[in-house]
């Protein structure tokens, strides 16, 4: 069959389809009318740190009371490369030596024995050992710890600048194990629970299904009027390219580029103008003529594109002028804990750019800003010990840097950073990694955070065991059923940001299904 040559009309259709599928389309024209701008004189920023791929938070925040730890060890110290971390107080084991807990010779720096034990933390609010493995009428306190690679985060927790939120996930309504096993219309199960794309969308938008706006962008909409160009252009930012979280119906998700000196302006342009596309050598020339050529005049798509390019150039100039010459300190060198060598930390680099933008907010205009940064690689179906340990060390280094630089710049109490991820991972190992699961644990950082505590209900841990008649009431199979919804998590920060309860109800339409819309971790 002979390949057909696309016409100008084909180019229009293809370009329109491309635009509809990406946030790029949002930059072609403002969508809808702006919400009434809320007058604010103080400055606040929210920074979403997305751990892309599904972070295994079973190894991020751990319950270390004996019942919980025994069940954890039973599920995870198995397979070709066990992913069980060492109990609190275990000294690091040198390469070539025998670990007293596992009786294994430590052969590599990615063996958990080499790192030493998990790092104990003590929450201000007591949580008690679950009934599933507590003696009758017992009130034994649970104990907790962080991954060995999170030493700086443990210190921030101890200083009251970092908090943890337990067992968060996408929910349509509160859900128990029995309701999961016997779903009804009043207790539905969220769709496509273990799909990366769908769960990333649900976390970033607060919605289920196809969406064009994220909750960060929609919160930005509350504070930005359509007639206020700086607010529309410089309220919402992303360092991670196309993403849902920062896209509003009014505010435009401004893409921050990265360079050796930090933040740089990005601009829209038709970068590729020659070559082949979809096996056609004429498509790009037809597209160029449609958008930029003489026959573009009076063409709504061409006019919109040219206007968008001009707007992009203007905003890029404004942004670059604001951040150029920034006094914000760059991150200290990051040392790879597995190799011992200095290495790059893409998350710290992104947060450096965020810090520069925050420091320039007075030049950019808005007093409310939202940011999206992302660290990929958390889809640890295999080699989890090596992969997740390095990633969490990068998170630890980046959080510590960001908190210190925000305090140095005078924004220590005005900026809140928080982690999010597709989902948690299975409680048991698949041999050397984990698979997709559901409810997981997250970290919240900042001076406005009521730190040094664990919020929500930390779940019962462990796999069902017929031989001991153990049934985990908080899990189905390998997945934890969330006891806190993403909506509650995000709405708590939205309220601190200054969004009213009615506005939160619009942004998170399922919020009313849950007992509390305020989890209490923000001051």
C-alpha cells in the first residue's frame, strides 16, 4: 500500500489531536473564566515531590514493635535478594563480614546489612499495637523507624519540621476489608488501582477518570484572576515537563528549565521544522505553513499558536529576568551511598530551581505559588535494594537542602513540601523487588507543619496466615487498604494555603464522604 501524503487539513487534525492530549493545549488559550481572586498579602507555596513509579513505603516508614516487626520480617526476609531492612540498633556490617542478624556474608554495598538498622523515631502522639497481635486489653505503644538512608529526614523529624502521614491512597469513600471483598454502591472500589497512569492522574488531580486540570493548578485558580497576567503565568510551575498536578483551568503550568546555575526559562516553539513525521516528508512543512506561514492569517489555530509563542517569549523574558543573579545557594554535593562517589541528584537540582523561583516571587507577582517536581525510578519490580536505597538517599539529601535554603531565605514557615506517589508496593517480596499495591506512607516538610508526629492510622502489617489464623484487617492480599484518602491529605494543605471549605469541596468533590477534611498536620 502506498503511503498517503497528509494535506494541510490533515496537519490541522493531527495537531489538534496532539494538543488535546497534552498540557501544551492549555497554553494555546486561557480556558474558562477565572475564579474571583482572593486577596492575600502573605506568601505561601506548596511543593509536590512526586516519587514516580510507586515508592515502596513499607520500607520508608516502619512499625518496629515486636508483632509488626515479626510479620514484616516473615514477609520480606526471603527470596534471592531479601528486601527486609535490619532491626533498630543493628550496627552496619562491613563488606566480607557476617551479619549477626541474618547470618549472611555481606557481599555488596546494596545489602541491607551494610547500611545498619532502621532509624528510630518517636511520634508525639502515641499509637498502640493493633489488636491482631496484642494481648487482650493491652495498651502497648507502637514504635516506629525510618529507612537507614533517611538520616537527615530523621533529624528534621526530631526538630519538628517533618511529619509522616500513614496509609494514604486513592479512595471513593471509606473502605474496610469486608467492603473490599463485598463491594457495594455505597462503598465502591476505585477503578484501575494498580495502573501507573491512572493512579498518577488520580493523585495529581483528586479526580477519577480523564482530566485536564490538577488540584495544584485548581488551587492556583482560586488566587489568580484572568486579567492578572503575572498571576496566570507565574502561579503554577513544573520542573518535570508535562504533568497534571500544576495544570489549572485558568493558571498555566509554567515549565522551569534546569541548568548548571539552576532555574532557566522555557518557551514554546515549533522546534522540529524539517525531516519526516509519520513516514511523511511533507507533514512538518504543512504544519509550519498552517501555524507560521502566510496562509496562517485568519486561521484560528494559526492565530492562537502565534499568540501563544509571543506570550511564551514574553513570559520567558520576565521569568529569566526575575531569577537571574539569584542569591539562593546551590545544593551541597551528593554522595552516592553505594559507591561512595560524588553523583548528581536530580531532585535537589529541581528544588534548587524551585527555591530560586520562590525567592523571586515578588518580581513575578503572585503571593500563592504551587510547584511540581519529580524523581523517577521507583517502579522497583527488581533490584529494589540497590535502586530504592539510592533514590531515598537522594530524597533525604534534597529535603534537607530545601528546608535549610528556605529557612536561609526567610521562607521557612511559608513553604510546605510533601511527597506523593502512584501507590505503595506489595508487602511481600517477589524475590528481589516488589509489585504494585495501594495504601502507602508519605512525608510532609516545612515550618508550618506540626512535625515530629505520625498522622492517620498506621495499619496492621503482615500477610494472612491460615496456620496461625492471622488475618490482617487492613489489607487484602499483598496490598494495604488506605485508612486515609488522597483527598483528605491534599485538602488539609489546601486549607492552610487559604482555600475555603466550599472551594475545597469543588476541587475535591468526594471530600464530604470522609469523616474529616482536616488531618491536623498543618499549623
